[in-house]
């Protein structure tokens, strides 16, 4: 494939020579001549067809490679590859952990509690269910893989389970089981199961009725809608209250502010749909990027704003912008979607993938807030007392709902 045109011409010339030699033989071997002519007729019509078939065969060869070892948590061809895999795993954990603590739509939920004590209880249950989600997802993957390896691989194509044929009809690109070598036995390389399908198919793989798959799909859709409405409301409220009301029109009436908020809600939703239409990445990258951006921009300002009285407005603003800029810079320069658009590509820092860009943005934002706050004027006494009140809400002058918490 280093020179496709040359390879295509040489292959065709070789078959034409075989036909010519078979015809020139004395006596002529009819069977050999027929085989040579058949091989020439079956040869690729043009270079593009040959290239497409080569890519297809290359993909099949890759699927036939030995599976990744399941007992090795960070497999790799050498020690450096294994260390890079471990580093990327820790990077994702880092961004998910600090990103969860700073996601705006999660913080908005805590405003609905009537007291500090109930807010703390809400935080406990939120963290508990987040733990269940992160803990059970790998368990689900292991159990689904075990069932496929034990009950599907090695079975006969004549007796495929009902779930396999049913889901293959839904979307062949997500589930496809083809007898490539025509031996009638299902082999691992002949199974293609998309990551987007495994969660929906798992209930039927385990023997549960297909109704459970519908409930799983409904739960996933409800979770997506819940997250989406929280994010949209947070963005629209921040723009209408903090930007429009506080900076542009402080005399705006409540009715006008509500109208602006609803209008901005549609605008933000339209922009989100427009960006999504370009399909910038799979769901894993998009979710991971959101956590990385939240960790880089919000987490340092939230933590230092509550636990360090010396932090001030300029430190928070510049720190948030710096952390966000570093995170976005790393994503733009390393993620294929952006580099394919003409943005210069650079090498990965320490081998970390773009999804873990928050590893660099968070510490930069944290350090920036500290440096800028120390170089600028300290906040006034009223602001420091407010920070103390946030940390210890049972101070003198607190509201009735927080007394005794």
C-alpha cells in the first residue's frame, strides 16, 4: 500500500501473464486456463475497489488478533505502554472526581434544600448514588463479557440466541455476527458488539424479558433529560442574572428578566444542537471533556473561595479563565476532530489523552488564583465574614432554618 497504483498494476499484470502462459502451453490445460481466466475476471476493476477491499481485510485481520488479557489491568506491548495506560486511567479518575465536585447542574440541586442539615444529607445520598454508578458499570461490563465468552463464543450459528438475531435486526452496525470462515461455529473475531448497544442488550443476554431493556432505555433517556435541563437552566440563569441583570440592565423588572432568561434558554439549546450536529466526538469524550472543563474552570475557584479568605474577585476570574484556557488549548491541539479542521497538532503531554486535559487545567487555575489574589488587594471584611458564614452557617445572625445544624 506504499504505492497502490504500482501494486494494482503488478497484480493485474501477473494474472494476465498467467492467462497468456496457460494459452501458450502445448497442450493447453483447459482446467488451468479456466482457473486463470476466472482469477483475472475476479480481479479488482480499479484501484479504489482494491483499496477498499484491502482496508476491509485489514480490519478483519485486526479482529482476529488475540484478545486483550483480562487479568492485566493495564495491558501494553512494553513497559512504557503499560505506564501510559495507567497514567491515562488515573487522569480520567482525576477529572471525573474533581469535575463531579464542580459541575454546575449538580450544585444547583443543593439550592432546593430548605436547610444546611438537609443539604448535607442530600450531598451524602448524591455521592452514594454516584458511587453506585461508577462501581456497577465495570461490574456490568465484566458480567456481559463473561456471558458472551461462555455462552456465545463456540456455539453454532444454527442455534444463535434470540437476543442476538433480534438486536442484529435493530442496527447491524452495532451488533453483527457473521460466519466469515464458513465453519458454522461462532468465533470471537466474528462477533461485533458496539459499546452503545451492550447496556441495552445486557438484560436479554442475562435472560430477562426485553421489557427490561425498554426500562433501561427509558432510565437512560430520563437521566440525559434531567442533566440537560439542569445545564440549560444553569447557563440561562447565569447569563440572564449575572450578565444581563447585574452588568447590562440593573433596572430590569422581574418580568423582563424572566423573558430574557427564557429567550436565552432557547438560544443556548439551539447552539448546543448546532454543535452536536457536527458530531465532534463519541459520548465518552464529550462527557469526559465536560468533566475536565468543569474541573479546570470551577473547582479551584469554589474550593479557594470557601476555604481561603484571602481569595478575591480578580484571583477567581483570572484563575478560572487561565485554567479553562489551558484545558481547551490541550484539547484543541491534540483531539483529532479539531486537528483535522486545520488546528496545528502537537504531541501529547506525558502521553495523556485529550479527555484528561483537566489534569493540566486544574493545577494551573489553582496556582493562578493564589498568585493573583496575593498580588491584588484582599477582600473587605464583609466578604471575609460572608465566607466564614458559608463555612460555619450556625454563626450569629444566621437564619432560623440553619440553627442547630
